C-alpha cells in the first residue's frame, strides 16, 4: 500500500474518532477511488457513523442535517441496514409537512420542498401526485388573487382531491365563493368612484376589491392614485402636509375622519363610566424600539419598530433586540430596511440565506430562509411588499423568550384581516363568514394608531376606561383594542428586560 493512502486512511480514522465525519470522508475519497480494501472497511464504519448522526439530527428536528448525513451514508455503504428505516422515516415526515403546507395554502413552499425531496432521491411515483395537487392549488390561488375566479374554480374542479385534503378543499371553494361575491359587489362601486373622481370612495372601494382579489391590477393602481391625491389634502395641526406616498397617507386620519369624530358622540360606555381623557396627551411622539403584541386566540409577537433590528442569543445581558434561545453570538446579525427593501447584514461566517453564505449583506425576499449558526433557521415573510412590513418565524425548533410566536418588523402599516396579504390572518366570524374588512395598526405623529373601514367601530380600553371610535384613532402603549370578535393588546417590553431567568 502506498504511503500516501495509508496516511490518508489514518487521518480519516482519526477524524472519525473525534466526530469530524465530513473531514474523514474527504480523506477517504482518494483511497476509495484507488480501490484499497481497507478503505472499503473504513467506509462501512463511516457510513454507520453518518447514519447514527442522522438519527440524532432527526430526533432533534434538524431535517436538513439528517438528510445530508443520510445521503453521505448511502453514498459510502448503500447496504447499511440502518439506512432503509431512516429514509422511510424522513420521507414520511417530509410528506406530512408537504401536506400541511398545502393545507395551509402555502403551495409554493410545498413545491419547493418537493423539488428538494426529488434531489434527495425520493421516488418520483411518491412525489408526482403531490406535485400535481400543489401546482393546481397554487394556480387556483394565484388566479383568484388576480380576480379570475371562474378560472380558479375550473382549476379546482379538475383536481382529483385525496381524502386528507377534502376538508381544506371544501373550505377553499367556500372562500372563493365569498370572495367572488364581495369582488362582484365592490368592483362596480370602484368603477363608478373612478368615473366621478371621488377619491375617498376610490380608496374605500379599492380596499374592498383588494380584500377579495389582492393582485387585481386596476384596484392596486386606483388605491395608489387615491391615496396620493388624498395625502396632498391631509390637514395637520401645523398646516398642510406635503404630498406623501400612499403608505404614509393610509396612516394619517383624513379630514373626513376628523369630521365624523367631531360630529359623533365620542364615548360609548355603560352608565356611570366616565369619559376617557384625550389620548394624545398620553402618547409619546417617539416610539420605543420594540413592543409586545398579545393577540387573543392567535398568539404573541415581538413588534420591532426600529429600522435596524439586531439578532443574537438570549444571554444574561439581553443586548440584542431579538434574543433567541439558541447557540448564537451576542450580535449574530442585523436586519435593516427602508422604504424599498429588507436586507440582512452580518460579518459572521455562519449566516446563510436560502443556503447561500451572506457576504456582508444580502437582500431578503418573501419566503426566504435564513440560517444563523449551525441549527437556527428563520423564515422571512413579506405578504405585501407595498406596506413594507415583514415577519420572522423560527422554523428550527428554537424559541423566543416568553414563548413568543414570531417577530414583526413593522414599517408603516400592520394589517389584520382574512385576505392573503394580511400580515396577521384572522379567524372567520362566529357565523362562519369571512371578514370583508380589515384592521390596520399604523404609525402616526402621536405614535401608533388603529384604522378600520367605516362604518365599523372599535373600542380602546386603557386604564380601566373605554372609548369607542369610528374610522381612526391613536392608541397608547398598554391599551387593548377590540373589534368584532377580535382583540389585541400593546405592551412595553419590560418583561424582556427583567433580570431574572425565564423558563422555556
């Protein structure tokens, strides 16, 4: 045996002994290629080590690592008896995840996962039915978002619905029927408002159309045009505001809102309850960098209001704005955004976006996957790029303090609603019908404000007092907002700044 082959196998054996399996595989490639018998025996042991590590990764919820180790083990020693059962278990879990994604109407993510399964040598006869279902599902949703409801229904009718999808299929068909009815009712009003150049009605009607068909081009352009015209007419206590973009216009109450507030009784309360004092005196003109958002029956979120958000580990100092209970640096990276885009900035070598290493900074897009360190993974979601608000969800099994569900990177507007572009999806009403309107949390000169579509009203409870508003109103930190059967509370981040440790 050549000295170089003996040395490489010895180095491979040493690397395998300390758990550096990839390094051992690199050393072993040369002797295997030359056909040394001892190298094949060592490859069998290395395959078993990869299989054991893949099983541990599977138990820990690290699917990507488990698949990588499984493929390496199969490449080294395909007849390893541990690999067949491990592959079946991994495939079963991934197929369940694909079905869950289709059921949650995240068909694009399901198709992406199916492509990865194809690359991981999952048999095509298993994947083909799911690919057909996910493709038809995505096509129907896309056509409905564009306002082409008849074509969306025909696409669903051609689909062979399996038993596990029948309930979600019935719900989707029912939703499309409700959305088409709302679309058919709102579109003539929008066309009439455009013809009469009634831009306040254009904004209201276009919102109703977009709630039913978020990508309907005419409604998107009409909404932008209406907000730009109305923004130039907004009155501010210091005078006329300059023309702003439609995002800013949506956050400032118009003269029509103020006129309604002035003519209606401001307080609706039970007898004996005193009126709430003016909230403008209790609001701060500057917002803290983060707040806690508690939403009943939905979850809790870390609401980040700064344009630069640092991400790091949940250490004793808690210096990062987003502390994650994971093996990360104190400042592992930053997510920054402006009026046009989001991007991640990091000088660490173990920050990836969609599997690509981040070189100083990387632009973020909807449904991007961010990996911090070896195991911490997050998903970046931006349902409506025009509103410049995004969400981060941890998908790797790690947790945030206080068991928060996710992180909200708030730009100008945070939308609660039943349409696909809502940042926080809401449940249907108690009678099973979908909401046709939405509630928005927006920035304003007083801090944060809430806007609903008239004639809807919402209740603000603060300091044991309640006040009902129509249209728009600023809200203080610590207030609870109730609208229909939905409510949320804004709270300061004092719980995250406590010195004692939390149980996770």
